[in-house]
């Protein structure tokens, strides 16, 4: 494996509102500070995080913005006043007793790139909160280790470290409606409208990360491969947690995907159970019903079960017309999309409050988190790919490298170096773009069709082929050479003889 | 199916025009099963009676796959004569291999069909299939049971296996890890809260039809290269190398034979 030393610089601004400056501050405001921390991934790979922090007091405008009733309003008012470049963070410190943060909440993370923190009485508490905050809003040792999961020995990784989608130039999203019982249910879903209203804003926000393409389909007579169990107590059908792993494969064969694109496909399935198996609920490991009635599979997509109310009277004419409530469905699908990308809001310290990103789907700092992880992953991938290519060339001496492969390699190296330089100076956006170019070039070089080596000739095969060919030819040549040598020697002796 | 195509699919070095269905789109979480059968010998397997794939080529292909993390774990089953020789050269991690016979032994076929006059199936494959038909998706049978399939009494040859490259203990590896397509799933507990009122998007008005060039198909077949229609105009280069040497030899022999001073008589 190739060695890599990466430096990730994060520009942070810590802004003190009046009354919040701790008494034991080392220097008077404003001042700069750099904190470096090393995250060692394995023997040859280490990441150094560099938090370049500027400590200063609020300007008059910021003071006015913080003088509002709730944290949401403060966040909205502060947004135009802060540094909006990708990867940067602004932390506003408010007095410990301030009422802008709700009771019991010490840190409020907004939906842009800023947070409100209670001063905490002394510098040590503030520093702890700041450290926790930067780990949530930019990156932590665990997220870096996950991004570099190729290099981390398996024993050190958590069991779920490899479940997030790998960094790719694009993703294809397919929404499928599965109707196994069209005789009973005539299901109508306005997917185009739902995608334009709810999904497209999220994808537009994610467009920095990758290209997305969306399509949808309706499949009839597509059943789940598992028969649900009938539960008498609730008179409903149950899909238990341990039967869920077997659901995906039988249905996957019918899903199809675009033949032209090579991007990973994310499938979101909406399953309307048959009349005879309604209502159908999913149970988790403890037997409790799942509120979303949905489950997802890492790197694949998600499935949601949509139950249709039984007809009021048994004489109601079949098929029943069903208009799917797309808001409810998209709330689940978009949550699954976030989870597939690794944007989870679950593991947080208890006194943190996160603002909901609303229809945008993800906060700006969550986008930054994705970009940090993907940039690091891209650079590591480029390094591994090029090293492996070099090793291949060392091993198979007679591979021919075409000019365009060589130029792709040079470009990959240049882009990777540029990405590393940009990361070290805190320009996340340009670092990410450079890392994408580097990955594209290195993949093109590595997977070039001309590099297939079918030229393995073991030594014994070489002897077996060439000896029968050249030995008979060589015999008269060798004999004549021997004759010439003998004659030359005789001629040398002759003059002495004649005299 | 040629050796080249097989290695191309494994290593991913395919031309860009190859459709998705002909590619191995695996990543570092994919478990791959490779099953090969046919005629083989010590260190090779025959393809279509005209080509061979050697154990070293296969091992190198697997290493190329490992370098790009195109597999998580790989199960390689081979049913040919001297099958164990094919897995001797593997050196990449996370590969488990089974073979129907050791080096120096022949794998035999199971039963002939007297009506058609050919043998229908190989012994090892027959008993492995019989074993696998008992496995259902929720089965907890592990790899050690697969290693016991087809002992010498039934198979006449001695099946072999190789697990030293595999990181997990075969006792803990379920058959369904490779055969059942049992997926890892998680219950979705989070939802995103969407505000349907806010989502009033400007309805996508049809954009003004930009005058675009009429679309046409990309060149599917490089016809001009296949049918040489016009000889390419090559620039004249002075003759080099072999031709120059040959002419120099002819001229030298000529002058040696006839002598320089006779030149004026000829011209």
C-alpha cells in the first residue's frame, strides 16, 4: 500500500458575544491559534488536522443578529454575515445564561456553517465543546478511518464502517412502485411532481458532490420473496427483521438499470402489499413495529411498505383507486438517501441540538462533511491505484504503455498533488474538484484495455518452444565455427613447420 | 468465452463501449463466486479446445482485483483433472478455493446417458449440487461442511481445498455468504421532515427550444479501419535497418566478386 501524509486545514472563526468571554483567555482578543492533531490510520498513512482558529469579538451587526428570541432566527440572521466558503466554520459564543439557546442545550448547530455555543464558565469547558463541535461539523477520526477503509486493518474498523456509498462521479437513483396485486389496487403515484418538489432540491444541493440522474418505473406482479406471517393479536401481517435480508434479491432481478451508465444505482422501492396480505408491518429485532415501515440496505437503496386501507364495505368495487401520499413516502426515501451517504444524526453528545435542514435535505456543514470524506477517499484511491499500476509494470516487464495512458498518469499525479496542497490551505472546494479529476485520470489509466498482460511465458515453456527450433539450426553453425577455429590454429602452426 | 475476455471481465480492463450487463460491477463489499469446469491439467485449464488459462495468469488477475478492491471475499471452485494445481499459485488475501482433484489425479464424470452417448455431469459437481440443493436462504451451514462433500469413496479423486489466504475461520463462514444472496439490511428509523407548502417550485416551463444539432449515433464499428478503403498517404522515409543492411550486403558481395576497377566497364 502506498504511504500518504495528508494535512486537512479547517478555517474556524470563534466569535465572542458581549458577556461571554471567559476570564482565563490566554491572550486578549482578537488573536489566532493553530491546533494540530494527528489521526494515524496505519503505519504508512496519517492525517493531520489543522484547525486555524481566529478568536474575535462580535461586530455590531452580529450582536444585533444574536439579540433575537430563538436560535433559529439567530442562525438565519447570521447567515449572510459569515464566511460561506466550503469547509469553514463559524462559532458564536453566547453567555452561559443566554436565553437564545433553549434550556439544557449547550450547543446549537444551524443549517449553514455556524453554531451557537454557551460560554461554559471557563476556557476548558469551552474548548471541550468546541472540539466536539468541530468533530461533528467537519470530520472526526472515525469518519476519516471510514473514508480510508481500504487501508485500515479490518480488526480496527467498526462492523459497519464500510456501509456508506463509495465516492463516485455520479449516482443513478431509481424510484420503483411495486404493485403485486393490480386486481385489487389501482395505484397512482405522482412521482414526477414529487421528484421535482422534494427530491430535486436535495440533489441540487448534492450536485457539488456528484452528478445525479433520476428515473422511475412501475412494476406489476412483483412480489417480495418472503411470505409474511399473520399475527392474530394485531390482525395484521408481519415481516420480521430476520426475513428482511432475503427480500431484496428476488425482486432485484426485475428492477433493471440504465445500460449506458456505469454509475452506482440507488433503488428506492415502494411496495403496496396485496389485499390478502394487508396490512403489512415491519418488525425490528425486538418485535416492535417500525414507525417508518421501511428498511434499507447499505450501498443498494431502500424499501418502504405502503399499506392501503381496507375498503369500507365488502361490496366496494375492485380495483380500489389509491393515490399515494408522496410527502410521507419522500420523507422516508430522502432519509434513506441521507443514511446511504452516511449523513446520520444519531451519535451526538446529549446537549447538542441540530437544526433541521427542511426541504433542502441536508445542512451546509453536512455537505462539507461529505466533501471532506470524499476528498480524502479520492486522494487515497489515486495513491493506491498509481502505486499498484507501478508495481504491475515492475512485475511484467514487457507491457507497453501507450502515450495516452502515460499522460493520464501524469495528470493524475498533478491533480492529486494540487488537491493535497489545497487541502493543506483549507480550500475544500478546489481540493475536492482536483481530487475528482485525479481519480478520473487514474482510473482511466489503470483500467485502460491495453494493459491486459497475456504475455506470461513460464521459463519451461520458453525452453520447450525455442530449443526444438534453434537446436537443429545451431548444429551446422557450431560445427563450422569449430572447423574455422581448427583451421586458423593450423595455419598459425604452418609457417613454423615450413621453415 | 475466451481467456482474454474472462480476464478482462475480472480485472475490469474492458473497452468503454461495453454495456453494463457485461461488466463485473463489484466493489469492496462484494463476495464473488467463480466456478470453473472442463478439461484441465497441471497448472492450466482449457478454454474451447483452443486456448488455455494458466494458474499464474489467474493468480495475477486475482491480485489485480485485490489491488482495486474488486472483491471482499472470493470463493473459487474448480472441477477439472488436477484441479488443485489451479489454486496453488494464489497469493491475494481473502480467497478460498476448492478443487475436485489433487495434482496427478483425474476428475471423473458421473453418469453416462446411453441414449445420447455422452456423460452428463462430473462427479464432484453432482455431489456439490446435491449438497447445495439442501441449503435455503436462512441456513447456517458453514464451509467446513462444503469441504466434506464428495469424499474419495464417492468421487474416486481426492477433493482439496485451500483456506490459508482467507482471513476468517471457515467454520464461521456461512454457505449463504456466497450462494444465497443474503443482504445486509438496516431498519430505517429516521425521517426527513418535508414542508409541502414550502416546496412550491416554479413549474418547469418548457425551455425555449434551443436549436440543437440533429443527434446521430456514434460510430459503432470503425468501418474505415476494417475495410481499408484508401491506402494512407505515407511520407517517404529513407530506407532503414534491414533493407539498408541487405542492400549493403548485396553491394559488398558484388564488388568483392567483380572488383572495383571493373566498375567502369559496366557503366
